[in-house]
């Protein structure tokens, strides 16, 4: 099961690198490009995938030799599911399905969390196992957690949520600026109507009286 899932993930990875499809940063209309949002990791940060894929390849080989290990058996199906979800995420982004990509990556994070929890219940049998299994899936979960935040933000921005109700640029340090900021956030026309504007205490308006 793990080997088959790894093969599926490999195909998805080739698509994500642009060898069998469109590169991730160019897919979905460029929604996942490095400059798409303020929280999208810089391009070089994605090189961590090389480390993750190398670790997963080592894990596949390790689990071939650890068929009698109860620890290996407890995480095998979770590891397989994580690889399928990895390929599925690359697939849905290829066709521009942004919201499904959020569901997939959050599910992947949950699966990896359960997997790491199971690994934590019993210690690794050797240093090699600790590095290849615990280390690989630990880095995998850490990066997916970061990627989940970036993924959700990307989809929200692409859906126009962030631009729907822009907040005026202002500093909350001074009350006068806060007041200006508040007035700018009022619906059009309401701030211009004298009856609808609040009457502020004199010292906040720069005078000693309301008159």
C-alpha cells in the first residue's frame, strides 16, 4: 500500500515540478506564486520539499525491511494516505480548484498529526528509524502546517475576501487618528451628514466646548 501510494505521489510531484503538467506556482492562474500574498513563503523555502521527498523515499525503503515492526504497521496506512493526499493536492491545483485544495491540505495536516502522535507513543528502535521515520514526518508536518496557512490565505485573496472591506491605513496611537480612521470606515454619505456624525467631547476636537 505504501509503495503504491509513493508511486502516485511521484507522478503528482512530477506534475507539480512542471514535468507532467504546470508548475505549482503557475497553476490556478498564478494564485500560488511566491508574490501572491504577504504570507506566501519565498521561492527558496520550497526547496524543503526536496528534503521531504528524499525522506519519504527513505521511509518507503525502510518499511520494506521493517514488515515485522508493530510501530511500522501502526503508521503504514497513515503514511500511505498522506502520500495520496499530497498527490491529490497537486492534482486539484492543476485544474484550479482552490477551495478543494484547502480541504485537502487541512486533511493532510490532520493525518500527519495523527501519524506523529502514534510515533510518539513508542520510541524508535534505532537511530536510523528515528531519522528516517520520525524526522521525515516531523519535517513533513511542520511544513504542511505552514503551507496550510499560506494555502488558506491564498484562496481567500483569490476569492476577493481580503479586498471586500479594506481597512483604512491609519495609526491607532492617537485618538484623533483613530477618529479619522473610524469616520473613513463609515458607509459612503453617512460621514457627510451632520446628524449622523457623533459629537465628540471638546478636548478631543481640539476645543473646549461642543459649540
